[in-house]
């Protein structure tokens, strides 16, 4: 059984989505120069010396500029690792030109590391980096702070950040909402950071007139302001920031637009405004267009009233001044291309930096700003997934996102990848993606672009690109392109990353790709199985994301016979059992149990079933998990125990671990649960009931009643599996008696006559035959009745009902003309024709014990003709050449001397024609199987 999983963008709260790096671990891994670099003991001696082609080569003799170029192409972690080789390269690796900015968004680090890094970096980007910076950093030259995942940031923290870094020119915190930050902190920023040029904040509770006024008074260079998704913003006060050139209030719904337009039209330097996702009025847009002397662009994506006005009057915002209004319904590429008069610009390439490099500085700045705000709004629109956006996404939204993947702005690249991962998802829980959107990404060349981004050195980009590819790969057509473009190898390499977020998304990609049977072998060949198993060992106590995805991918791969052996070879059994024993996360437990179930689901030539049972604590852990509060966990655990019970030693070990009691309890509790859980609970009891002790114990524990209830299910998989368990239980007189007393005869009769499953009808008929072949005699029932345990069942009436429907069942496989010809002919072809017509393919997977075969042989001598025909029919099914256990059954029949009984049954004058023909076919099957074993 295989599954897939998609992930939309999630808020990166503390403890979610990103790893918490242990103190010093980030540095020890070599991700930064100040703390983690260890010089070689011998200085410049042998630290850089290596034997190449039989000669010693001293790499430290390379020119410094060559080494610096090499360092510049590496990730932070790799720079640290390379710099630790010798003192010479340590010094070069610490060069300021390599550390002008540092992106820590994919990491968490302690304050000591953050302080050491920021002291030498002009720009610091980090996941909750602002908190670490504000608490201890005193980097006087820090010019830029970009942070995400800072939902917990407070007024006090932001105020301290501003006070200690007065040289800040750019402060960007988001996109998660700053719900605990108010105007007080904004005033502190204005008072302390007079050099501020860019201020972009998301989700502020408020930005009142005093705070914005302070920005206007104390930050004379402030030209780029973004208040995104904020509670309240004083629109009039923004008009006092005379230096303002770029303004975004996207997602702010409490603005007075008449006041805003009247105030903002007076701004002397205003170039562009973003009012996307607001309730701005068409009149406010028109006023800004008409009255602002410097305004060139208004971005109004997903603005309901503007779109309604444009639909009613397409030329509503056209004017002679050439100002642009970008909306969902406008051709955004064509509109932006009009900003380059006299230059031929391909619409899909309007954001290519070569269009404005070396030309208009203002135009270049506006294009960079436009890319940034579009990436923000498209992500928010994708997250909310408003109705009626399909045309936009298919006609231009997808192309816009793919153009942004090629952006020169790294955060735009990553946000575009995040949006691609988000906008294709219809439902997280059911892993549904929009086929048209995902295939649009594929047709527009998005897969190679995303794979290239996943190969870059930035872990944050790797993570977002891998997430996008993983989600897109839910679509089978896209998955094929991903595999053809080398995506499996890329995912495998990313799964080896020391960054948990990257490894997690890569594991998710392998999980989704492994759904396709054609990809399983490729994943195994690329080393993906070993990488996934190593993930579990690397983070045994990690967050649920990486472990769930690794286990889910292994579960899909384990469904393939060859791959299942590779999973075991790579240590997967031990890894998965470790998760089942020690992990407390329900998603991880569900996938680990599913993986163990799939490992145990293969044929006799696959040793994984026995291997799982032999792993210390495996069966005990699975039995305990049947009590989980999570239905998915219970379902997969029951499936694992069902598959494991096919091994004789496992079956008894499960019972010894309390499996009978646990599974009966599960069956009793799951009668109103999902069909999958009911099927697996019944299946596990079926598997355990193969042995006499377990079968009797199941009856004594009260297992008959829930199985009969499940046998009444309208779902074929459920009632078929319940019928199998009841067949096994009915072999023993005490259970047969219980089935009769619990009203089971009418239930089995109904299955025998009405089920759409041949197997359910077959096993119900066999259960009824066991119950009324004489072993459970009327005296025993009457004796129990006198003690009050018999519930007044008319046994003789039940017997007549059962035999009647057994006969009807057998006759459904009988064609009078064909059977008459077979009975009269000695030609093998006539018997073969009957055998092919009556064969139930699934019955070939059933394996009977010697006692069960002996009972069918005895039934061939039963005075009741219907039972003789039923027994012959059953033995025919079990011995059909090519059946999985046909040789086993033939051997048991030979050992019991069944040939003589079969010949007598075939010649009996009182036998039905069906019994005679079936008996002859069984004799032919025995000869065939005997000949096969002798050769």
C-alpha cells in the first residue's frame, strides 16, 4: 500500500518546521568562521598537502584570489569546513568580502554564535534572528536585518534591537505576523535608526499616527515602507513621510481610502503603491492616478471592488499619463513591459535584470520592488486560495512565479518556490493537488528551474524548491518529468543534508515519487533507501516532519519486493522498529507501522516478515500501539500484525505478547470506525486464528461478536476479511457453537448468497460446512442451553438453512451442459474447462493446515451430499496447479491417503454430478502437482 503527502506553506513557529540546533552544533559543523574553525596542527606545513598522481601538491600555494573565488562559490557550512583545513585557508576564509551578509533562516543558533557572526557581517538574515540579535548583539556596523518566523517578537525585543544597531538601513521582519509588536516599538525604531531606508513589517497590531510621524521626523532617508496585513495603520500619517518612494499596505483592511488617497497623492517622491488584497475603492485608485505627479504604478491584486469596476468598465483606470494599474484581470506581463519604451522585451522576461541594468536607476529600483511585492501577494493569495483564481493562475500566475524563481533577489526566488508549493495543493490531508495548475508548471518549464534552485548552495532555497517539487510530484505526469530530469538523484542528495529542513522536504519528495511503481527501482538505484534510513538514525528524536516523511517513503518502497529487501539491508527494520517503540508522534508511528506492514507483506522468498518479528521489541510495540488514540496508527498497526501473522513464529509471538486480547478489544472498539481499520482488525484476527490455541482464545475473549458485526458490513473488503476469520474460528466446536448462539448462521447465509465477493461467499460456505458437518452436534448445543448460555436458536432450522445456501453457492459454479460433458468424458480437456470456469483466483493464496485438509477429506464421506460437493469444491480450489500453496496442499492430501477417498467420491452413485466432477479434478490436480515436484 502506497501513499503520498503534500505540504502547504506553514508558519514557522518555535519548534515547528525548523530544527533547533544544539548549542555549538551549527558552528562545529563549520557553517560559520568565528567559532567552528580548527586550524591544522602543523600550520601551513602538511595542512594543505596532498599526494596527486604520485607527487605532493600544496594547495595552500594557490593564488589568494583563486582561493577566494572558490570560497565564494561554497555554502556557509562548506566554507567553514574548508577553512578548517589549515591556517592559511582559515585566514582567507575569514575575509570580509565573503561575509558581507549571512543567511541563517534555515538554522537556529544561540546568542553567542549570532553575536560572533553579526559582528563581521553587514547584513544578517535569520529565522527568529532578531530575537538572538537583540538579546546580546552589539554589532555597530550592522546595516540589514531580515528575519522570518518571528511571531513571538515583542515590543521590548524590537526596541532593544533598534537601540543597539543605530546604523540599520534595512529592517524586514515577516511574513509571519508580529502580533505582539505595537506602535511603541515602531517609535523606538524611528528614534534610534535615523539611517533607515527600508522598513518592511508584517502583521503589526497597529501603526498609529505618533509612530508613523516619528518615522517621518527622524528617518529622513526612509523610502521604502511596507505594512503588510496589519491591524490598523494611520493612513494620513503616511502622507507625512516625504522621502517615501515605495509603499505597500497589502492585506490591510481598516484603511479609510478617501483619506489615504488624498494624503498620499501629495507625496513628492512616491513612485509605486501596493494595495493588493485590500478593499480599496475604485474612486481612490482613480484619484491617485489623476492627482499624483510622480506615481507610476499601482499594484492592486485581488482587490474585489477594483476588479468589479474593471469587469464593468475595462478602461476604468486608463489615462494619458501612462500610469499602470496591475490587477488580477489585467495582462500584468504586457503592462510591465510597457515600462521599457523603445526596447523589445519578451513579456515572460520582463523581470530580467538585463532590461534595466546600466539604464534608469529609478526603473531598476521599481522593478526590484515590484518583484518583491508581487511575490508577497501571490504567496498570500495562494495560501487563502480564493474562489475564481483558476484563470489567473493558468493564464499568467504560473508564468509570473517561474520568472521569479529566476530572480536576482534570493528571498523572491524562495518565496516563488513556496508559492508554487502552495497554489497547487487542494487538500493537505488527502494529498490532492490541482492537476491543471501542476501541469501548467510542468509545461512552462518549471521543473528544471526548481531542480536548479534545489541544487544551489543556500539551504533555505533548497528547502523551498524541494517542497515545491515534492508537491508537484503528486501528479503522476509531473512526477515522471521530475524523475526524467534527475530529480530522484537530487532528492537523494538533499536527503543527506545536515540541515533538517532540507532533508525533511527531500524525504517528502521521495515519499511522493515512490508512489509510482516505475520510480521505486530508480530511488533504490540512486541510494535513496540508504539516505532515508540514515535520516531516521540521524534525528531519532527530531520533529515529526523529517521522521514521518522518511518512514512514509520507506513504506512506499517496502511495497516493492526488491526494494523491501534493500530497506532491510540498509538497516530499515531496526530503524522503523525503533520509531514504533520510542516515538510518540502519531504521524511518525502511522508511517512506521505502515512500513513494517509492507515489509512483511511479501512471499515466501522474502525473509523480511521473519526479520521484523525477530527485531527486539517489535511485536510488543505493535501490540501496544493497538491502543493508540489515533485511528490511523491503529489501522496501520493492525495491518502490520495481520501481515506478520502469516509467519508461524510471529503468529505465536504476537499471541504471547497479548495480541489476541489487544486485537479482540480493537475489533470491539472499531465497529463505528473507518472501513480500513475494520478490515485490518478482522484480518489480524484471521491471521492469528490459524492456530488452534489462538482460535479458541479469540472465541473466549469475545471475538466472535465483533466479527459477525463486521460480516454484516456492506463493504466487501470488510465482510470478506471477517468471513475469513469466522471460517477459521468455526473449525473448533466451541467457536462454532458461539457463532450459532450469536445469530451468526443468518449472517453467514446472507454472505454466502449475496456478497459480490466470490471469496466472501466461498469462506462463508466453508464456515457453514464446518458448523454443520457433525462435529458440533445437537446434544452439545442442548447441553449449553440447559445452562442458560444457549439463546434459543432452532438448530435444525439453522442447519437446513445453511445446507440449502451451501448448495446454492456450489450450483452457481455449475453449468449443467458442461458438467454433463465432463462427467461423461475421460478427456482432460473437459475437466480443464470446468476447472478454469470454477477457479476462484484469490483462493489460491489460502493455506490450510493438515487438520483442515483432513477435515475436508472426512467431509467427502459425509452422508449429506451437499457437504461432499462443498468439500470437493474446496479441495479443487486449494490444489489448482500454479496456486501459491497448491503443492503444499497436494502433499498433505497424498500423506493423508486422500486419493482413495476422492476416487470413491467421484464414483459414488448418491453424489451429485458437481461432487463427482470436482473430485475428479482434484485427482487430476494431485497427479499434476506430484509430477511437478518429482521433476
